[in-house]
C-alpha cells in the first residue's frame, strides 16, 4: 500500500485494484502511486492521502463509487481501463468537476472476435464437441449437427464501435444484419428496429453489444427472449446487467430459447449453477479484451490520459 518510487514531483495517484502488470509497472514508474487494494483500513488510508492525490487509475470492473471520489477532494481525473464506465459514479465526478477517461477503440476488435467465437461455438457445437471427444463418446456415434452462420439473421443490440465490428465480421460469414438502439444511424444501410422485441422476433441470433448501466438494465427481458424463441441464440459480450439472467436461465432450461454464448454475467465471477450443465450454452470468463496486445494498449491509454491531464493537454479519450 506504500507509494511506489517515481520521478521527483510526479503527481500522486491511487490505483484502485491490481492492473495488467505492464500497466501497473508504468503507473508506478511514472507517478507516485498508492495501492488502495492493499490497505488494511481503506478509510484511514484514503484520509492520509486526501490532500495529495490528484488522480485515480481504475480497471473498469473494479469500479470507482462516489465514496471513493469524495474521500479524495483534490482528485482531478479518473482514468478508467476499459470501455465501460458503468461502475464509475459519473454523476459524482461531474458534480466535483472530475474528468473521466476510458479506453475505447483499442478493445473493439478483440471483443468483436469473442462475439463471433461464441456464436460459432454455440451454432457449430465446438465446445460441446470438445467434451464429446474427450469423453470418448465419438466411439459410439456422431455429435449432433450444428447450424451454419451463412444466410442467418443477426440482430445487434447497440451499433457502436463493437457492434459495427461484430457486423463486419458477420457479413464475412454471409449473415443478414439488423440492429436496435436509441436511434437509427444515418451512416449504415443495416435494417433498424426501434423495439428490441421486434429485433429479436426478426433475428435468428441476437448479439448484445450495448453499454451497461441503468439505461440498459434488463433490456433483454422475458419478452425479448421469448421473441427470439426456441430456435434462437443469444450472445452477450456487453454487460451482465443488460440481460435478465433469471429469465435467460429459465428460457434455456425450458427450451423456450435455443442457446446462448455468454462472456458476461450479472454477478461476476458467480455464474448461475443451472448454466453449467447445459450443452446448449457456451460460457466464457469475461475475456472480451483479454489479449496481451489489447490490455497493453488499454493500459498505455490510461497512462497517456493521465500524463495529458497533468501536463494541461487535451485528454485523448474523454468521457466527461
């Protein structure tokens, strides 16, 4: 929890939780960094830093709630490692005049790749096939046939950076694309649905790629899942909060939904036990951006945003 060595007069920051090793090494080499997660008494730890700390570095899933921001009254910037800032209290940051940055773009391709990987794993039964071979079941017969992606209808909830990257990859498989969001995009010819239920009814597969947070909480509800139907597949690489997890589990168990590929969950790392035994579900441990290439780029962007702020330069990727 002690401050790491840094250049003389380096701005002081708090690191909320363990970061990607290369990122943590840069933060501790280039700033006077304090490790919050190692503090036996967080309140006392923060009180001792209250008049000195000017920045917070945080991994998106660790979060930065209002009490943490308020405990550091001289904080000027929260540099978030991740595209989602739903666990950063943005209202508190705005009220206190604290800038917030995230790491968009650099996560786009790897996260879109995971969406397609899950899609293929569910539709072509690759994860199930792996278990089938390992158990020796192939000696007794063939694996159940899967389904091709070509000419299937893919509905994307959220046509932002990641949603568009998923769409580009899906086009390569010969899929038909439509999307849902708050408003139609003027720069795409993909079919637009204002209603997520209508999108699900049109789709063979729905990929969730919208931001998390209260605005999208349970956007994929019982009605959306029912509209997708017993031949449909749900892919979620966004946030667990976007899907009504209880409704999803119930639909998969009853056959009301055909399958699912999930990289995110409502209460990570806890996964509903019922999902663990389902062959029509492929489970992934929130690894959308988890490649060395992307995590290094994300971390560099966190550090570069901090340097830009403390040098009085424009932020590279501001949220607020």
